[in-house]
C-alpha cells in the first residue's frame, strides 16, 4: 500500500496520523507536504471531491507572490509544476489617486532590494492544482476527499474529529485522532468555530469583480492600482496568450454592491469598454476573456492562532482584503512558521500539541500579520472614502511618499518580502 493516498471518506478507524488538517486549499495541502518532508504523517480532510481539487476551474483570481513565497513553493515542489504561461512577472507597480494620469501618483521599483522584480503573478486555480499534485504524490500525506467534518474537539491527550461522506448513503461517522489538529478551511472556518476560537470580521460592503482581458498595447509587466472615487481598479500584468501571443491583463474592479451588479449586467463588450475608459485607454482596446467572477469583500482576523492541540493557518487565521496582495503570502508564511515549530518538536521528541510550543508559532505569526492586516484596512478606508478631507489626505500621502525614500523602501519591502532598501521612486506623469 503506498504511503501517500487519496481516497473518499470511509470508515477506517485503524488509520493513524500525526496531524489532522481540515481543508485542502493551498495552505492546508502545502502544510501537509511541509510536514511530510520533515517526517510527520498528515491527513487532510476536504468536503470537495477529488475531481474539483485535481482540476480546479478558473475562478478569475490572480495571486501576487513575493520572493519568500516563491522560495517556499520551490521547496515544496509545486512551483516546478506550473506551466510557463501561468507565471507572470511583476517588474513595477504604479499607484494612482483618481483617474489615471489626472492626479499625483507613485511608481515602485525593486531597485536596491537585490531583486530584479517585485514579484510574480500566478492564477489561483494553477496554485490550487499544483498544491494538489504535490500533496497527492508525497509519501506521508493522506487526503480524504468528499468528507464533511461534523465535529472537532481537543482533550489533554489528543485532538479528534468525526467525518462523514459529504454525499451518498448515510454511514456511521469516522473518528480520527491525532496529537494536533489544524484548521485551514477558509476565512469562514467552521473548524475554527468548533474549536471555540472567535474572529473579528470586517465587511467592507463592497464587491470585487475579477476577470481577464486581452488588449492591444503591451503592459510592460507593470501593475496599476487606481483609487477612483466611486470604484477602484487594479490592472495586473499577465503572460501573453499562449495561442495568439496577444497581451493580457487581469482586471480587479471593486465597487459597492449595487454598482457591482450593474457592471455584471453589462455585456462583455460594454464591460471591457468600461474598464478601458477607467484605465484611460492606456492599453488600447480591451476584450473580455472568459467569465467575470464576483466576490464579497470581508476581512477576518482570528482571536488567536493556536491553542492546546490546535492551530490555524491560511484564511482561517487571517483573511485579507486583496488590495495589498498579502493574503496568499501570509498563508504560506504561516505554513513555514508552523512547520518549523513542529520540526523542532520532532527533533526534541516533544508533544506536537503542546500549547506553549504552538504559542511560538501563534506569536510570531501575529507579529507578522497584525501590522499588515491593520495597515491594509487603513489603506482601504482612506482610499474608498469619498469625503473631501480623505481625498485631500490621500493626495498628500501619495505626494509625500514619492519624495520619501524610506517610506518607498518600506512599501517595496512588503511587496517583495525582502528587507527594506532604498528603491528608485518617481512621480507619475
């Protein structure tokens, strides 16, 4: 019998594991692989079926990855499974206040960081697919698909959960036990709730629309964040279409719910024209590729990231607003931190579920995530407030930051995941 297996949820009380992970998203699967690489056995439970996990459908989301995140994916083996046309380069970022070219702006470069670029952009469904590919073929990882977790609990001696088949005939619950249980089942985590861990949620009252667009002019591998007064627009550079060689970008439109519904009701041609106008026709004519996808914007921060025999990773710990592109990178950072803590436990022959040891992970991740979470929410609040005073303030912030190299260096360090440097900065024309 292979040491790595994928199977539907079925009674198997004889199965033993070191870590139970609820949720087979990229964070949960990456953690399972990282633990298996250090000698632990991990069992991942997921409500979706194997087909949806192995061949995830495009969902419109493009993920900006920092240099440390790419290094993590390389160590896990998932980066190497991406196709060349799935990896986009991010060389530069421009921030605009109001319509493009009509107000003060800021350009961010990686110069001085020792990096040639700010980061990379990869489709979310590609990251999910490669995370699955690696986990499903890694010895020491078992994935139970089509499982609905009905109960979780922790005792002094172990963590345990009950699961049943998500569909099909009714069967007695399967009970699994392990020294440690990890919640990785989204920002609305039911596992987190069952563990008695609350979370602060901020509903921004806005909807984000994401899609791909073909366009005439090359994007130069430059990302744009346009804080207009009624809606925001991000343009992310993507690799050229592998078939036609046509330039492509990802458009991220954020608007109030009623405006978002109106945008979704537009024809593909009218929607593309709307984005084209908001972006000042900089990329020429635009054409919608595929479907538009809409998501409500809700940020989440768990009250704690760990306890006795339990821990949280990914969006179950911190669910970010996408404007600063930190969410996925925070998830991978949590995987790295927790894996290091548990590797140390193995080296010392210590209990995986020891609360004091898990607090080392929780404290380190909180110190990293909290400033990013609060800073992102502050940026969103400032740049979506349509009152005159906030408008003046954000213009002053952009104008001032363009003239302050230390502030520029701090921003670039967050984008790249590297230590602050003194990048070259310039005001936009």
